[in-house]
């Protein structure tokens, strides 16, 4: 390789990296998962190293969010490039050295009309799909099922409104108890199990401080606020494991309340509800407040 080949190769590499970044998948990524194949025949959507952009959309909601994000981003890129070029040209063309006697022009009606009308048109182009998406997100009517999600310091509680008595807690698996196939700081002891292809409504609240119920691949993000119910909804398109996290700083162990969702076919979900009703009785949150700190918090507090 000769010396002058180097800049060309660097340029090509730079262009490739830029193209990858623009496409949103700068994925010289190593999966954080210990062994993804260990979760048998299952699709796992988890954050990975060097991740840029959103995770792959697993619900129509997230697909629409992803689309709008790219749509606005391209328009924004056009505006930034245009303004930079015009400013650069003006600085060069009207520099003091070239214009010892400055122009005294202060108004140009045509240009002033254009720079008011064009941004209005751009805003209209952006706002129409945005409002459509806001209405789409707000329409949580006629769900197949409703889960009440309560944030606690520091775990989640899931109450299935359509399955009387099914109300359980979900704690992060501490680092020293991670099993093969589990993901450190994302896997939980009792995941939120949901059916694929059905509209699921979440009623989100908190028992103590502000938390955030954030499911990036499913297009759900709502604050959990004490004394208030916020709703959101999603439809999961394919079976798999999806991860989310509390994304509102909620205290010492804020990082220790991930959300793990197991999405399964409807029949498997219905079978699971029976099994969970029988086995999760010792996992409800009806412990007195004075009860000892649950083991996961203990393990966590000492790390
Ligand atoms: Cu939290």
C-alpha cells in the first residue's frame, strides 16, 4: 500500500462508518447476554454495547415512533445543512476585507416573506404526522387485557386486572445469582408475561416516588407517579423476551428495577396465568411495611 492510498482508504472507511451510523445500527456490538442461544428458540431484544438508535421495533407503536424520528431527523438535517451553507457563504461573500464600504441594505420584502412562509410549511409537514401519532398512542380503548404496573423502591409490581388475584412483584436477579441465559442487571425473578398479537393496556402508577415504565422496543414510556394513573398500550408482534428499565431516577437502587417481558402465544399465556395463580401466592406485595428488606435489595445494597 502506497502512502497516497491511505487518505482514500480512510475516507472510504469514514463514509462506511457514517452510513452505518445513519442507518442506526453501529453494530460492532457484542451482545451483553451471557449466551443468547441459551434462551431456547426465543427472540431476545436487549440493549447491546455501542448501540445507537432505538432497538428493533417489536410493536406497531414503536415502528411508528421510529419512522417519525427518522422523518424529522432528515428534515432537520436539511435545515442544518442549508443554514450552515448560507451562513458560510454570507461570511465569505460579505467579509470586511472584500467590502471596505459596507452595504446599507436592511430590508428585502421578498426574502422576508420567504423566510416566514418556508418554516411554516416545514412545521406543518412535521406537525401532521406528530399529531396523528399522539392520537394513535392515546387511543387505549378496547384492550384485550389491562395490567396495572406499580413502581416501588426498587422493584415492579404487576397486577393482571383480567385475572383476579394475579398480582406479583418482579425483582432484578442480583449479579451473584445470574444463571446461564440470563442477562446481568436486566433479567428478573418473575417477568411480566404477556400474549402476542393482543392489545395490552398498562395502567401505570407508583407506591412511593417517581419511576419510569420504559419499554423501548414496544414504544411505551410513561412516568409512574404516586396518586395518579397514567395509561399506555402496546401490541407485541412476535414471541420473545423484551427488556426495559425504570428511566426516572428513583433513588439508591434505581438501576436495579429492570423490566423483563416474556411475550408468548395466547394459549401459552392463558396456561401461564393458571400456573402463576397457583405458584406466585408467596410473591405478592401484601407484606407489612416493617418486613425485612427483600433478599435482592439486600444483595444489591451491599455491592
Ligand atoms: Cu424506579
